[in-house]
């Protein structure tokens, strides 16, 4: 008796529900972090006037600029991550979630749990980066 296991090409509704929950939790956390950074940046833009000495003020301004840049970069990364997670939710809805865009094979669950917005198997990703 040769029972050939048919390779699975899609995840079940229950499996997709699990991934959707993971993605929604990550999306909520990402949006919260993004909002904290936005609030921090808007407070930094509202310094008011202070009466510190000139050289100290210049040092503080320099540190502020560099901190604002770091916060802005973090905000941009979080925004991009949120967009990738939102796109993953759309793929769940349209039935393409979990399928490698390069090979057409199912992306392993472990990879999707770790990187729920991925569109590639690790093998395809490694090939693409070489």
C-alpha cells in the first residue's frame, strides 16, 4: 500500500485564525509603540524657553536632535512593520497567506509564528539574498 501524502498547499481556517490572532496582537503592540514615539516627538518639539547657559543649551540641542532622529527612525520602522502586518491580514482574507511568493510552497508554521508577515520560506529568502 503506497500512501503518498499529498503536500498541503493551504492552511486551514483554524490555522489561519491562530496566525490572525498573532498578527493582531503584534499590530496592536506596534501601533501602541508608534503612538508613544509620536507623543514623545511632539513633546520634544514643545520645549518652551529655558534659561540655561549658551554652551549647555547647544549640547542639549545637539542631543535632542540626535534623539529626535533616532525616534523618527524607530517610528518609520514601526510604521513599515505595521503596514507589513496589515498586508498579512489581507493575505489571510484573500487566501494567499502562508504561501511562499517565490516557490508557491507552504511556509512552515514555526517561521510564520516567528515572522508572521513573511511571504517567503527561509530557503527562498536565503536564495534571494545571495
